[in-house]
């Protein structure tokens, strides 16, 4: 006859069973809990979060520095007699506009920007030249003494045109050119001959670049093109 009660398990067996059960539960728990050091597939790492939330700053090269002095044209002044200037004009081999002006002549300085503009618009087809006639022959005021003031004015005009201070006394210049006053602008053909003379007296009194000289220059350029 079998015993009414089965033999009780030993204490060591019970302990082993409890340990295995505990380890099994721990394994289940650890398998469902993402490690603090290992992110799950659904949770980005801190580094990935920073990349996602912080847009990359655009990398652009710094704009090159602009040298204001280099942007302005350089003003260069030469000294020459009226005969030397005339000979130079004849050697150009193309039309020329020569503006005879003076620091003592307000109308000359008012019209001077017209010469600069003419050079910018037609400088590839004709020469624009500025001739200062301040020198009047006095030994106490030689032509060289006007360099600083003339340069300062030309710089304010950003005049990148050939510029001369005439070493021939002004009264001799007026007599040679047969003019009674300035401003005077003379248009020369490619062979150095005078095409048109604008003087602030007589029929051309009150002349201006826009209304008088520019149209004359455009006609001169057309005639020159036809002659070629």
C-alpha cells in the first residue's frame, strides 16, 4: 500500500528552485527594460537628439574686404606746355575732347563732371583730356604750386582722365587758342584738327556738356566711323 503522503522535498531542492525562479523573473524583467546605456530602436540616443534638434550652422566664406582707396581711380597730373599738349593730341590718332579749365573759374568746375561722364561712356572711342590753366606766369606762383589744389579737386570728381597743368602762362594760352574766356572745350578730329570750339562767350556762351558737347561728340564719332 502506497504511503498516504509523498516524501517532502529536501530543503536544498527548495532553495535551488527558488533561486532558479528568481533568476528567471530577473531575466524576463531585464529583457523588457531598455538599458540605460543602450537605447532602444524607438528612442534616439542623446547624440542623435542633439543632431535632430540643432540644425547645422551654414558654413559660408567671409566676404572679401573692399579696399575703398583701391575702388577710386588714381589721379595723375603731368606738366606740359600748350605746344606739347597740342602735339600729344595730334599723335593720339583718334578724336579727342580737351577741357581747358581753372580753379578760379566756378563755371569750369560746375561743368567738369560732364567730362568725367563723357570719358566713362565714350572713353573707348575718344580721348578726354583736362588742362588746368591757373598758371599765369608769375614766378612767385609757378605751375608746380597748383598741383595740390588741382589734385584735390580732381579726386573729388574721381577724374580718371589724362590731366595736365599747363606751363604756358594763361594769357598766352588764350591768345594761341583764340579764346576770350573759360570754360573752353575743344573737339579734335583723329588727325588733330579742330572740329568744334565751345567757349563761354559769343554764340556758344552758356554751353553745357549734356545739351551741346555730347551731341557734338556723338556726331563726331559717327563721322569718324564713316571715314574709316
